[in-house]
């Protein structure tokens, strides 16, 4: 996207933010008595209708939920206001982009004169009696339909969707989105990512830096590091990591050997054992709007419009072919023809191959939407009709955030787990997750769980060795000095599945929430679902890790824990992300990163160079790119790929 076009999009985004925040501020204070200084009445006002009283309950619960995480009252209201504005803008931007791709009928481009809305009211003519002629109901119907596949952004149960712009504000928003000056952006895949970056203006970033040298919290860490990765950098790093991995499995027989930015040597490619594509995992541990994952999707899916056959089709044609760890069969055994394969490839890619983590839930929403839209484009390219496309029920994009915030509900849930040691392990897990929003992928929650389970196992083994005489039917009494209550545990093999038992119990709890739980329980269950997804991802290992990580100091809230966990790389967050990324790789896996170039020459990064890069994952390609690469970021950068040693 050209700089002038980006500037127009930035102006639109900032205009829409101001409009929506002003609109929702007036609704919160003027209608629902939720004041920006944090004051909220104990009961809804008598002026509210029954429906508005329900909405008031949910608004208050949403603000209280934020306060449970330690946020001051005024900050909690401000955070809710900001999220509601961003959520609303994102959904309308998404509809504009879906219109451009003909994935929905015209619904936004001409507002109430849109073809889709006219068809809608023709089926329900009574809607014209409503103040807006039923336009809100129509748009929300579209949201509900899309939410079946893109729940993160379009699910109307999300507290950020409670407010809706009144008619004057809605018309102003539609006018801004339909301005001819930005008409060209809606067909661009990058647009949603730029909207994410531009929602927080440069003035806001400058103010944050002026007030504190280091980020003070997770939001500041995210906002300070919202820099869109240029397409050529994405291609360079992905071609030389995922592309090279596939070339090492297939040799010169693959089209990926001719990727634009793949660096080849006179010796050719090293050889590695082939894998079924469903077993290849790619992670972006600070995914933002998902730019790396979108290009990786293209390598897996191919593009018949350019005559490019992707990884899946090449694997289907290959003989002999490895069996998948997922199904125990080859691709050809699972899909009898190439057309049958093409009908499922986009869904398979999102289910098995692509994974992303971010500390900003807004980024996770956008990345999930962008991947879903890319999947729909792939279906179009392969001429797979809408009724033949499998439902894409989820993506592996997760938010790293504390889990859960309500202490009373944590204790209540823990008390339901049996044996009791599972509840104790769960509470320890929740405590360790308190900094997930500050550290993101850097939080080694997988190691924390393993360590806690190992301690409980060791205590069990010690107790088993102690001679005790018990009456039949009585559990061993707990000693006051012991760390865990192991009553009900009779066999050491219990600890082999302790982590899975906790995860499974939380999954069941979260899954039961929509039908039977109060707002407070729903928020707890949503937190649990996010936390479990993050933990699951942290326990996986990957073939490729790609990143444009944050740089600079860690947030002040996590400084102590960060420095303790990363003593060799604590001088800069980006160095720690590289260290963590290497840990998350399979042996011989590739890491591709764009970071500040300082790590390659400053003395303060000597341990990073000598103990991590040279010993654990030596560089395979390196490009010194200098300044002006990351939009407005005043930093000189380098792009490089590392290959993890087989014994690291």
C-alpha cells in the first residue's frame, strides 16, 4: 500500500475512533450513569427500560471484571470505552472488506440503500416501522452469520459489543467508511492490519514514551510496538524458514525452490525427513495482525491463478508419502482426488499449521479475521463453491492474558476439582498466569505447570516411602508442612495426566457457559477459555517460528519476573523473544525474525550472540536493512533466520 494511501487510511481510522469514543462516552455517562471517573451507581436508573437494565448489568459486570485484574475504576471504564470503539470500527471495516471480496452482499457501502438491506426488508416489511427501518437488526444478522466462523470479532455475546452507535453517529461512520478517497483500500489484505496500527496515533505513543522510558503495562507495551512488517521482509523470512524446510524435505522437486527471496547455496539444500503437511507447525509469538501467517498460508495453499502449487498439493502428489501424526494416514489415503483435497486445504491450514499469540486481544481478533478472509480467497481461487466449503470453526490465534481475574470464582472452580491436589495446581497456574498480559509468549507457563506437577509427584513418592498404618477406607492425614493435599491420589501414574485433567475440566466449564451461566460466570469462562488456549499453545513445539517482536524494555509490571526468566537476554525484549522462540522449536527448526540490529555488535548482547545464536541456533541468512523499514519506528533493523541445532 502506497504511503499516501496509508495516510488517508490513518486519517479515517483516527476520525472513526474519535467519533465512536465520543458517541459511546455520551451513552455511558448520559444514559447508563457509568461515569468516566469510575463512579457507577449501585442499581440501574429508574429511567432505563427493562432491556436497558439488562444491558446496564452487563456493562457494570464488564467494568468490574477489568477491575478484578487490578485496574483502577476510571481506567477500567476508559479501557471498556476504547475496546467498544475499536470493536465496532473493526466490525464495520471487516464488512467493507468482505463486500469487496463478494463474501457478503452489499450492506455498508450505501447504508440503508444497500442491495442486501433492501432484500432483507422485502422479506420482513414490518421492519420499516422501527426508527432505523431495521438496519441495525440487518447488520447484526450478518454479524451472527459470520460469527459461526469468526467468533472472536463478531460474537455479540462479547461485552465490547453492548453499545451500538445512535443514528447520527452511525451515519457519520458510514460516510467516513464510504469516502471515495479510501475506496481503493478495501480490496487490500493489509488494510485491517493498518487500521489496527493507526487506531493508536503517533501522538499517543509519544506521550507514553515521554511519561515513562519503559512500558508501564501490557497495553503500553503493545501500543509502543505496533509496527507493520513490510511484505518483502515477510517473504524473505518465510521463504528462508518455512520455504527452506519444505525444500529440505522435497529437494529440487518443489516449486518452493524458486521462491523470490529464498537464498540458495552452491551445495543445494540439506536433507531432512519428510512430514505430512498437517504435521508442520508455524508460530508467530507476537503475531499482531497476522502478516507472517497470511504469507505462510499462501505457501501451504498455493495459488492456481499464478500457477503456484502449494505444499499440500505437492505432498498429495508425492510418492512415497509419510503418514500424518494426526490421522495415521497419508493425504492421498484421506482425500481420494485433488479436488477433494482443495475443498479442505484452507480449513486444514487454519486447524493444524498456523498459530499466533499476542498480548492485545484486538490484534488476535484482527489476525483471526484476516486468516479467515485469506481462507475464503483460497476457496475462490480453487473454485470451491460456498456450499462445498467446510465450516472454519476456529483458528489457533490466542490472546495471552491473566486467567481468570475473579478470585472468588477461581476458588469456587478449584473446589470442584478432585482429587484436591488438582484444585491446588489450578490455583498455582492462575497465580503464575497473572503476568501473561505483560510477558505474552515469554511467560514459560508450560515449564511452570511441569514444575508444579513434578513437585507434587515428588511429595507423593516421599509419602509413599513413609511407613504408615491406616484403617481401611481412611485417607492418609495431611501434614501441615506439606505443600500439596494428596488425599485421593493412590498411584504415581496420576501425575502423568494431571495437566490434562485441569485443562479438560476448564474446557468443559468454558463450553457450558453460553447456555447456563450468569454474566459474571460467562466472563470467568471466557477468561478460562483464553487461558487454556494459551497454555495449550505454549506446550507445543514448532517447525518454524516467525516474528517481528517488541523491542526495548519489558513492562515495569513484569520487570522482576522477566529479568529472572531471561538473565542472558534481559537487556532487550526482542533478544528474549529470540531465545524463547528457539526454545519453542523442534530440533533443526527455523526461526525468522526482524529486530533491531544492535544485538549483532553491542557488547551488552555478547551472551545472546555467543551462548544462544552461535551455540543453540546459528544464523543461516542475514540482511542488514538499516532505518526506515518499520514505518514510523526510528530503529535500524536486521532480518535473519536461525536454525536450531539438533542437540540444542
